[in-house]
C-alpha cells in the first residue's frame, strides 16, 4: 500500500456532522483488549498531530498557510473526538488505565522486535520494563479497590508482575535525553519514533489530567508518581525524532504515520464496527497527507520523495502477546538505568551521580514508605498476604519472586 498513489477527497469534504462524530461505544465486557489498545493508540496519534499543528502555526505568519493547517487540524479534532467516545461511560478511570499500560507493553515490544536501529531499540527496551511495572502497580490498585481481576481486562495476553520497580524510574532530567536519528534513518525507524512518542505522550496526558479525579488518596498519589515517569518517557522518545526536519517535512511525516497506522489498524482489527471506522479514517488521513504534499511543494519546493523516497508502507503494525520477549528483556536489563545517552547497570554509577542525587530528593533520603508505587503494593500485601499477579510462570528475576515483599532496590541501589 502506497498512500501517495491513492486518489484523495478534498480535506473539506471529510468533515463529519455531530451524529457521525458520536459513535457506539464498545462493550467493555466482551471487547478484545487489542481493540481498546488500538483506540488508545490512535487517540494519541491524533492528539500528537493536533499539538504539532498548533505549534507549527505559531511559528509562521502566513495566514494562507495557517488556514490550511487549521483545515486539516479540524479533521484531526473530529477524528479524535470520535475515538475518545468509543470508551463506554461505565468503564472507570482505572480500568481504562490497564488498557493504556497493556498498549505500552505490547506496542513497545512489537516496535523493539522489528527496530533496526540499535539506539532506538535500546530506548524502547529500557522504557518497556518501566511500563511493565506500571501495569503491575495499577493492577494491584484495581483489584484492591474494585475487586476486578486485571488479567481479564488484558485477556491473558500480557503478564502482570513486577518489572524494574517504579521507585527506580525517577532519574535526573539530564539522564532522559537520547541521541536523535538522522534524515537517512530507515523509514520504519522514523515511523517507530513518531508512533512511540505519540503513544507515550497520550499516556502522560491521560495521567496528568485524570489523576486528580481518582477517588482515593493512594490512587491519586500513584497517578501523580507514574505521570512523572511518563514525562520522562516522552522526553526519552521525543528526543529520538530527527530534529533537523523542517516543519513541512514533519507535517508530511505526521500524516504519513497516520495513514500507516490507520491502515495497520484496519488490517489487524477483528471488530466489524471498529474496522469500518479505521477504513473511514484511513481515507481522511490520505486526504490530509496529499494536502501536506502540496504544502511541502508550495513552500519549500520539495517533492515528497525527498522526505519519503519510497511511499510503500513497511511491514504493518500488529498487536499481540509478547510474554517471552518481555521476560527476556527483564532477565537481561532489569538492573539498568540511564546515564546521559547510555544505558548501564546501576552498580556502575558513581556515588555522586545525578541519578543518586535525584533519588535522594524524591524519596526524602531513602524513605521508601513515602513512594506511592511502593505504598500500594505494601498495602495490598498487608491486606491479602501477598501481591496480585498474573504470571505464566515464575518471575525470571529471583529478587522479584517474593510475593510477600515489594523490592525497592533493583535498578536503583548498587549491589542489590
């Protein structure tokens, strides 16, 4: 599939009325977990496109250009509004959060397994273990406060057990910046950096905004803590994107990424109703892509092939279980942290490293009891005798196998 060869509609012919814009929500009791994950992913993709378009507008004075951006942005807005309303009213904040973290785990795994750039793959694997641990922390909160088994929400496709402990995720800002890719990076790598940044940004935005609406103090604290980690992830992933691309080149890449993802969703989707949405939105994305081609030519005198030489989609994105892959990454890198642009075992840090200094600040000189992600597991164990997990077999890390004690040293303390 090459979206540049498709015959597009005019962008203004893709507007929806309010009846079209408000969909039938999925049934939370029987929806496939990966259908929910795709909806969250595409909501994040639209939100990123909207944010980028607003930023683009603020850097140019040409009102003809700004009108064209506003035109495409309105279509993005309508698509985003429909996607967000696919979530049913009766699905609570925390249930929806489990889907966010399942997406983070299985999307990151899927991208990492097919990523040719070692630096990008290392970044994906590093943050993977952190989102994996977030799924575990939120799951214990869900079972504790609602009595809902998270393993049913993830369909048994994704394990729920400790990864790199969340307490170890809090790093000094200098240690969250990566080396960016270049213009000659493979197309799949460019797509991966765009996709994962949008997905993690959506998670960051969700936690930033819904945390204060949660109904218990411990839950509010957990959202606050993990929202801080998601900001680190957005910095890590966003810094991978090629910084030398122009606004017009980036607009083209945003629209191409949308086309790629909607077509991937369409080919991967099993729900007939949702599948028609992906097909419709692919057509809308194609219209916007062809408009970005026009703008690139008009304002920079460039053909789209100077940005994307071969418009054929690479291997399409599919979502599915990644249990063995996550276990392998966990076994090999659980004790890693980031030092500037590198990933190293925590025992290799100097005692005065920025990571250690920042850890002392956020944990109040190693008072781990104030850290919400630790507090929730300790509370669950106190009430139930052991933590909540969904494991296909025992955790590959011996120090994480004890279900009666939460580990706070792995990835954080030397000689742990």
